[in-house]
C-alpha cells in the first residue's frame, strides 16, 4: 500500500485501509504524532466568558506542554507558554485571576499580564540581563464562536478558514453567549477523565457515527442520528441528530423530547430540536445542543492512555425549563460518555492481540478515513504494516518524508486540505 503518494489525489485517500494495529500501541510513534500532528493543531483552552476581566486566566495542560490564556490590562486576550523564562518552572495552574503580575513560584521572577518580564529579584547578579528579551513566549490564539483556541507550533489555516461555510451550522446556537457549567465542587459535572486507550482510538470513535445505533441505545431512542457526515477539505466534519417524534420509554429521554420544542422559543424552531456534532482536526469535537454545548478534546497521556477533556457550557438562561433541559441533556450525555469509554477501552484491548489487523471501514466511517489519511501525511511511517524496530521509527519517518512530495515534507495535520 502506498497511500502516502495517493494523498495528492484526495479522491483516492478513502480507498486506503485503516491504520495498522501497532500504531495504537507505540510510544515512539506517540512522540512523533505529538510533535507533527498535535502541537501544530488548534487546541481548546477556555470560553471567552471565563476570562472576561483583566488578569483572568485559564490554563491547558497538553501532555508535554502547558498553555496560559490571559486577559491583559488592555483587554486583549493572549496565550503564553506556561513556563518561566528563568529555569522553566510552570507558572500557573487551573484558572483564576492575577491581580497585577504573574509571579513565578520558584525565584519570583514576575511578568506583566501582557507577558513582558517585569522584575527579577537580585537583578544585579545577572550580568547584562536584557529583560526585554525574556518575556513569556507568546503563542497563536484565535477566538471562534466565543471559544478560545491556541496553536503551539507551526502555522496554517485559521479556525475560521478551516470551518469555512460549515461555521454557519454552529452560529444559531449562540455558543459565544454560553457560560461554564457549575464545577464538580459546585455539584456540577466532571469535565476530565482518563481512558485506557490510545488517543486515536478515542478519535476514531468520535468520528464514527456507525456505532451510534447499537453502542448508544439511549441516544438512538432520543434522536434520529445522521450516520453519514458532511466533511470539508480541511477535515472539518459535522452531522446532525434530530429529536424523534416517537417517544422514548426512558423517562429522561422522553422528558427531553417533550420539552425541547418549546423550552427555548427564542431559538429557531429547527435548532430547538437538533443536536450538532462537529469536529475539527486534530482532536476537537463540538457537541452542540440547544441548551448547552461541550468540547470533546482528546489528549494523549501515553501510548495506551488518554485524557478526555469535556468542558461544558450552558445557555445563560435561569428559567426553570432551561435548567431542566440542561439537567436532562447532561444526564443523557454522561451515559453516552460511559458507553464511549467502555467501547474505546474494549477496542484498545483487542488491538493488542497477536498479529491482529483492523478490518475495512464503512462509508459511515468516512471522517475516520480522512483523519487516517491526514496522520499518514504527517507521519508516513504509519503506512508500514509492521511495527518499526525500536529506536528506528523517527529516522525511517524522516526518510519517508524526504521521499515524499515537497508539500508534505513539513506538513502539519491540515496539509491535505
Ligand atoms: S524558575 Fe521562575 S523564577 Fe526561577
Ligand atoms: Fe459514541
């Protein structure tokens, strides 16, 4: 199979087989994917309504990297590497507010809210110190639908460019108005969980609607789920699910079906009864409901371990029916999350079987095929059926990239577009 060359012909991408089993089990490949696929892609940090005032910040821990999003005194949102310029200490954790400066917990170097180095204790002991060169490393930031994303490495299309016309599907849900749901401590929902699977197992699962009728019986009773997705040239995909007229026998699903058409009469009628499942490469799902939305972000933690981050945002509507809708949607979605975790962990268990190779993919798994093609373009070593010998993977990948078409030599995940 020479799928890497076929990538110049997008129509042929989908003829390829799924990624081989070893690619879901290999620590060296994960390092390469992190560098070539994850770091050059947009990562979700927070909602703009979490960082409204000067000094408000949120952080994202992204395996080897950590990111700060900070609102400056000038009202501008900026993103920084969460690492002190002195000896590298992580500066901030979680989210909160810095009154005036970011102060390092180690030797107390302090930074302005716009990242400039402000003060260094015992400054005279650093000969020729040029503070202007030692500000926090700034990263690329984009706000899309009120959601704040950061790109650590490389360049490429903006989020708005990647979504293109498909952004129109999200607009009527007014995500930018939403606010964070109460935290676990406040009696709210858990927004991060560890799954015992490779990040691509969770990714494939998110991109696959084929499993919905059997894998998610509650969702299938509640919704008429579109099994085939719309997908654009940047790998952004979405599908819609519409509330069924036939009522579910489960009380929470039935209550949601009855309430949905009338609960948010200020939204367009079709929006009130439609859930949208969007996806943006490389690891960001958008689960959008009339009452709330969550981001489904798949972060690697090891070759067979992932952190699934699902921050939830709700419509700022204090009416009882809005609260009931949010409660019901969350109850239904927590169950879907349990089901997906179990499905993914079972796939991971099977993938390690002796001499196992995954089988063909359905038309309903088109976004999975697309993502596999993108990963092949960035890391052509995954086109090999057999696991490379330990210690050789990176070298072999460099050789394959050198043999490839020039446009793919430095490709980030969006290169296929
Ligand atoms: S590591 Fe931050 S002040 Fe030393
Ligand atoms: Fe699922």
